[in-house]
């Protein structure tokens, strides 16, 4: 404990008061802190070997492969169970896939590694031709598309254009079988930078761009497209379930070349 000595002078009122002095003596005390050395938890050498093998492997490893790399007498099943328990609370877990073992990111942290990418895919020639026919000839049925193209149009071709949101079922033709009619959408206009379908290039513009041959057949022309949503005289409104039907892909549809 530190000690303090005080010297005080007490005098009568009629005598001048001497200065008060206070002397404080502090004793230094030494504190010895003994730092306990932290000893690593004992861990079998076989766990270090297993850990190294599984981390370095490019694919899950089976127990037979792991056993060949371990010292004789090591129970690989027990070692794997021990290593699995050790990693159970970590960001990486040891998991069994079938009869093989591997390290995987903990399931509750998978969101950290989720990456969303936009895959750019080119339309097939059949899809481009179909889209052009729908844009210029809408409202148009599948049979009419095939007649213009001169080949059978696979259901998958229309499915691709429906999934992109560029075309939509708009009604049913007043004809035997009452086929669906298709037209373009606002998404189509937005993607191609058009204010309206009427802004699509005409015959002269297509020729100037080299998209049409110079010696076209007599009477060949490019229709003036219109995406008026009002049903025409030869169209009936869509019925309940028509949209689902129009968007449902055919299970046996083959992609056109």
C-alpha cells in the first residue's frame, strides 16, 4: 500500500500562518504477470493428412483412396467422422456425397457465393425468321408463318420467342380449329429501340441495307406492320387458359436449324 506523510502547522489567529506543505511518498510496487502459454489441442496426425488430401483433391475421394494415403492401422471411417465433427461448425463442412468425401461451403452460407449472370444466347435462324414474320404480318397464326417461310415451324421456335417476351398470343382466328394468332409486345419495341412497329424498315430500306436481293420477284412487297391491340374482324378474344396453352412448351419439340 502506498504511504503518505503530511506535515501540518496549526497556529493562533494572531500569528501569521506559515505555508502548509504536504509531502506524499509513493512506494512503487511491482506487478508480475505470468502469461500462460496456450497449448494447441492434441490432434491426430491422420486428421492433418486427411485434411490435406481432401483440400487438394479436385473431386470427391472415396474411402479406399484415402486409406491408401494414410499410415497403416488408421481407421479411415473413424478419422473421417472425427474430421467431419471438427468442421461441423465452420464455414466449410466435410460432407459425404454417395460413397465419397469432400469439403463444401456450409449450407447456411451458400448465399455468399451465389452469383447471378445473364447468359447471352443467339437466336436461331428459324427464330429470327419467325420473329420477322410475326412483326410484319401480325396478327399471324402458326400455319400462316409456315406458309410464308415454306417450312414447318417447330413449336420450340415459338416457345423461345414467347419466353423472351417479344411475341404474345393475342386472339384466335375465326377459322377451322380456331388457331392462336400472335403479335409483338412492348418488350419487342424496347429491345429493338422502336417507338412503334410501323418504324420497322420498309422495302427500300431493306434493299439499301443489303438484306434483300436486287432481283426480287414481280409483285414482291413488304407489308406495313401494325401492332394495334384491337382485335380484327377475323379474330376472337382469347379464352381462359389460352395464355397458358400458348406458353406451354411441347415436350417433343425439336429445335430448327
